[in-house]
C-alpha cells in the first residue's frame, strides 16, 4: 500500500477514514504531516489485513496465540526455526 494520502484512505474502514482526513487536514506540511501519515499508514496496514477480524476476535477472547521474547530469541538463534522443528 502506498504511504500516501490516497493509499491510506482507501485501506481504512468506516469512521476511521473520516478521522484520518481530519488529522491530515489539521497537520502542518513537514514533520507533523509526515508523522500523521506514518501513524495512519500503520493503522491502514492493519485494516487491510484479511485476517484482521479473526485476529481481533481472538485477542478480545484471550485465545490469540502468544510468543515470549525468549522464544523469539531462540527462533532467531536457530535461523527462524520454531522449537521442536
């Protein structure tokens, strides 16, 4: 997705799109606008994830699988392999 006003707005859902435009219109050109676009680009990436609704429901229900920092460190040390592989 382009990190541009058009690309971001197309990916946002519902009222989030209106909120995005309000913040973009209020931001001054330069660093403030850059920060606004970067923050909203991240939100738009999440909104465009086809698994978003399933992941959100699992997070709310407390059933979303979690990984500890120790496990992430082990995976990195093993070249990305999951323990037991």
